[in-house]
DNA sequence: ATGGTAGAGGATCTA
C-alpha cells in the first residue's frame, strides 16, 4: 500500500504531470493541495479514465484539496467540523478501515499578518478534530502541505529562517501538538539523506541550489506507523518542465 | 535597487 501527498499549485496546469505520476507510481492514495479549481471544473473524468476515484473540494483561484484513490472513499468530509472557514483546505475519506485526512494548512504570510493569526487558530481546530478522529479510527493518516518546517534540520538555512513564517516556535509547537495526540512523522522513522526538502521557492534558483524546506508531511497513527517500511521525497518531479514548487512525498505500508 | 518566479485572471493577490 502506497500513500502520497503533493501540492500541485494548480491542478489545471499540472494535470498531465499528475496523470503521468499516477500511471508510473500506482499509489493507492494521492492527496493533492492547491488544486485552485471549483468543483465543477475538477477533472474527475480524466482521472477516472486511468482507474482512479476522486473526492475533492475547491474554490476559484486559491486553495482546494483532493484525494485520488484506487478504492472508492466513504464518509467524505470537506471541512473542519468546529471551525468556520470559507477557504477549502480539508478533505477526508475512509478507505477500507483506513481514515485519510488531507490538509492544506494556511501559509501565514508573515508573523505580523492576519493570515498568521488565522493559521495559529486553524491548527488547534485541526488538532481537536484529529484527536476525535483517532478515537474512531486506529488506522489514520494525516497528509498534506503543513506549511511548517518542524525542526532546523528541515530548513536549508535556519539562520535566515529564524523567526520567519514556516519556522516560528508557535507553528512548531502546533506541529508537535499533532504528534502529541498520537501521530508519528513517517519521514523520521527512517534514515534520510541530509538536506531533504519538499518545497523550493520558484525564485532565486532555489531548487538548483537546494535552498528548500521540508513542509509537506505524512503523519501516521501507531497502527499504521508500525507497518510503514519507507518514506521518501520524489525530488525528480521538481526537475520536470514547468513543475510545481513542491515535490511529492510517498510512504509505503506493508501488511496490506 | 526591499529585488526574484509562478498561477489565476485580467489589477493585484497569494505563495
């Protein structure tokens, strides 16, 4: 069983790459963020044509999330249950006995920004919901673009990023609070290459210089973490023509 | 020189 997450930065632009990636990698689950599509424009037929189901929620221009899966999803949810939010950032569904939660956490812009305080309110709401979901599902995965680099080793230059959005202490505390409710950062279950990142700014030749951050994550409940045999970043995707600024992150689970 | 690039949409906003 293979689960993956990928911020595609416009599914309209990236659809050929997504189709190609699905054919090549055959994941059971692919979580997408920043689809930037309203639901009527979601390319459900193109994805169905290669044997995949979709659940999605989106809006014009910004945000938007989707779960692409081999199996049809059940108990679909498209928003945080106790947080009023016009922005489409959450989709969850159940596949067999596995609960999949896909999130596009607010970016926050700068610490002075109202978007930052929105982010710091959004994260506890996610935490409350994840906590309640864990009571119902022992096999749970929380995947997505968290817009948080958990530790300094997840940042190409921690000095430059000290106190900046994606790296501030309140954001890192919020991330650790997700681990504290019973989730495990699958990436750190294994030895990984130094300077492993999932996002590189389009500007300043950041990718070529490997100036990146690890802000996309796959968090697993104990029952899933104990079956996890691999977690890796598909960096080759970021080298393609007209890429997303994020690379896919993939986990493999055994016993399925 | 507060820069640079990408996406959406059609002037800026977001990242």
